[in-house]
C-alpha cells in the first residue's frame, strides 16, 4: 500500500502541472472560442527566454520580470495580429492559424535564442522527502504547490473580480455581453495576457523538470486529455482532469504496463479520454451545446 500511495501521489503532483498547461487552453477557448494550439510553443518560448536571459548575466528576479513582460507583449501581439482579423471566421480557420502560429513562435525562439538544449535550475532540490513513511519528490511537491497557488489565484480572479465576471459573461454570450457594454476586445486581451503569464510559470516548472528544449512544446499534447476530460470551458475541469490524468497514467504504467511491455503512460490518457467522451462528449464539467438547424 505504501508503494501504491507513492505512485498515486507522484501522479497527482504531475497532474497539477498538467492542469497548469491545460488552463492556458481553457482560458482562451472559454473567452473567445479559439482552440489555441500554440499554447505549447508559448510555454517553450517562456522557458527559453528566461534561461537565456539568465545566461547573459541578468539576476534571476530581473530575468523573471523581463520574461513576464515579454510573454505579456507576445500574447497581446498574438491577440491583435491573429485573433482580431479572424473574428467571425469559421473555427477551423482560427485553429489552423494557431497551428501556423506554433511554428512561427518556435522558429522565432530558435532564431533569437538558439536551438541548444539548456538546463534550468530553480534552486529546488529533486530529492525524495519522507512524509509519514511515504517518499515524495521534493521538486514535484513544491512545483505542484506553486502551480496550485496560481490556479487558486486565477480561479479567485475570474470568480470574484469585475473582469472575471465580465469574462464569464463573454463566455456565455458574446452579443449579450456587448449589449450591456462589456468591451469584448479588452476582455480578449486580458485573457491572452493571463495565458501568457500561465505559459511562463508552466515553462519554468516543466523546463526545470525536463530541460529547456524544443520537445518541451510537446508537453502541451499531454494537456489535451486533461482539457477534454474536464471540459473545454471549465477551469475546475482543468484542475480535476489534470489530477485524474496524472494519477491514472502513473498507476497504469506501474500496474498495467508490465503486461503490455511498458511505456503505456504516453498513450493511456488518450485511451481513457476517448472512452470517457463516448459517454459524455462535453467532458465532466463542460456545457452541453445544442446547435439547431
């Protein structure tokens, strides 16, 4: 049982970081209906910018502040240059635009910072910590606490503040929100800026765990099962979905993997979500959408 709990806790901690990446998808989709496939590239760009600025001699706090500013500007430029010109266009056009944007951001990152794999040390030791006889990775624990704190702050922001209420109104009905004076484009700008800040935190955590390399953008693919399981428009769904995906993939790898030759944690979440969506296509917390023709 002790080993089971160690695997379960490790999966839950990884799931919190999955939720962080999925949150960037959910925020943008909730506010504008755009499935931002470039979120993974934004995570990579943030991590690469931070570590490159540190290598050039900037203190850590200055590199963090400069990277945050860069990510906010990048997010706002994307919203202005890509989203606004494509307003009221078919969803597939917006989706294809974000796919193209992925390659543009990755190419820009390579052109500005180079393509050499870089190490990122946040000063958090990756050593096991014993908690009541159960070994837990100290890095995973602190990273999950940081990610959980950010998720809690964002949940509070979007539930309590005036901007958060405006976002929920925009998500429910764009035209109704406009009719009561909510500035739609301003809300989109805020959401993209928040997504850029989320990409920064996710990039730092995953970069410290896996190294800052171009394969880091693929981590966004691990957030897709999280988002679809929880629901495309639900912040709570991103959190719960991340925990379920993280725990299930680790337990499946340990207890089912040996019978199938191992390595199933890379594809097990997609199978799990596929089976779940057969019975509930909108996800656990997603809203049912009925199109009348």
